[in-house]
C-alpha cells in the first residue's frame, strides 16, 4: 500500500504511542554509539575489550529499555499511577543494576574475560547516546497541549 493510499495525514495528529517512538529513537542512537564503542574497544583492548563494550551496550539497552516499556504499558492509567509506576520501575532497575554490579565486582571470571574499563566507558557513552536519541525522539513527537476527547486511531 502506497503512503498516499492510507489517507491524508492530518495536521496536528497526536503520536499514538509516544513511549514506543522514544524507545525506537533511543535504541537506534544507543546501538550506533554502542557498535562504535565496541569497535574502538576491540582495537584498544582486543577481544576482552570487545566483550566488555558489548556487555555495557546490552546492560544499557535492557535497563533503559525496560523503563520506556513500563511507561508504554502504563499509558492507559492515570497520571498519578504512571508516575508511581515510573518511579517504581526506576527504583527496581537501579536496585537490580546495583546487585549485578556487586556480583560483577566480586567475580574473578568476569575480570578474566571482560575488560571492565571498556565495559564502564562504553556503558557511559551508550547512555549518553541513548539519552540523545530519546530527547531527539521526544522533540519530534506530536503531543497535544490539551486532552483529546477520543482515542487517536491513526
């Protein structure tokens, strides 16, 4: 079906699933930055650097993506409930991340197979890329400044 066959695009049409649009933008940016970080880490630290960078990329995608997914799943609840779910999701992700970090720091096998410096640096730069992609996607959403009387169908 050609784009013109789907009907005209209505000016001012609200984005139907803003959290998913933000997830797409953030995921693309995070993957671009993460793949580049993995390439640089592989050159700088060899195979251990590559594994470290890929692990950092995976951690950022899982933890940051879970937050946007929770926001999407709570889209039909009240704003108060959305805020509560977002805060609970954030607190839970930080607690799980802290636990995994504690396990990783006490693991000898992880240190033998993964360059922890590459992991840390790549995780930081992927978070920065993720945030930039999320902000870019948010700035391109069509969010009404008033409440719509009906559900958007397009």
